[in-house]
């Protein structure tokens, strides 16, 4: 039977793996396509969301099922308020998680916006991975 710490460690890795895949998808879409920058925004949002959830899981902070980056940051604030400030710009990604996936009143995103959205997700990725570095480097609990 796996220990609680091992279950948490495994879940953190699973969320990071999924987040890395979304971040890579956003990068590929930005580089390979000359349109559909909303898809870049979607994958950037998904990556940021999953990195934040991995961090919350690491610290065993419960969070609701949500795509709202601001809401996730509110849950993260007691863990690392400084990091929350660094990630505040990533709240711009939230609309790409749901609203931009459907037809509506939003103007289409251009390449410049796609680049900005990718950078927001990369900021979250770098910050989360730096925060988790010692935890991840220590390896799985026994």
C-alpha cells in the first residue's frame, strides 16, 4: 500500500506531465500555424491551470473544480503570496479556458496576443517548477 506522501507525489507528477503537454501544444500551435491563436490561449490556460493545481496538490490545499486562474491563486496565497503576485497576469488566461472555445463576442486573437498568452503560461511553469524543485529532486517518498 502506498503512503499518503507517495500518492501526493505521484499526483503532482501526473498534473505536471499534463501541464507540460499543454504548454508544448501551445508552443507548437504558435510556431506552426498562422491562425487560431485562441487555441494557443486555450492550451496556455490549461497548462497554467494544471501547474497551479500541481502546486496546490503538493501542499495538500483543497481546491474546487475550476478553470478560473484567479480562484486557484486565492487558494495558493497562503502557501506563497509572493508567487501569487508573480502569477497575477496569468488571470488573463481564464477566458481562453472556456469562453473563447465557443462562438461569441470576443475578437479573434492575433499572433502577438498568442505570444503574450504563451509567455503567461511559461511564467507559471517556471515559477511552479522552481518552487517544486527540491521536492521533485528528492524523489518519491518510500
